[in-house]
C-alpha cells in the first residue's frame, strides 16, 4: 500500500473527504517525524512505538573489493511493534 492508497482507505473508514484524510495523514507523519527528530518517543499502545537510536561507528567491508571501510556513527529510527498488532499479523 502506498501513501495515496492509505489516504483513500483512511477517507473511507473515517468518512472524510480525500483532502481531509490527506491532511490528517500528513499531519500524523509530521508530528511523528518532529517528535522523533527531537529525541522524543512516540507510542501508540497496541500498535507500536517510534524512537531514535544511536548507531556506533564501525568497520565494514566494500562488497566489490573486500577492502575495510570505516562507517561513521549515525542516528537511526527504530520502530517496535505493539502486542496487538503483532497478534493480528501472526493470526
């Protein structure tokens, strides 16, 4: 499912126009991005949680040459699946 399909489904289930559903989806994405970027954790009980994590610098390998390459430290986004969501996926 891509973003436009998601907007269409949200509009249908929430009885909204597509324009209003698009505003809601975009607002949700913006809020989650802003919160995680400022190092807050966003939790939706039963669905999951987004948080920011730090990856340490490490040594990797260039797949073409096999030569060692230094990979710098980086910040990454982590999503942890909620229990209810996990049950629905596994049933």
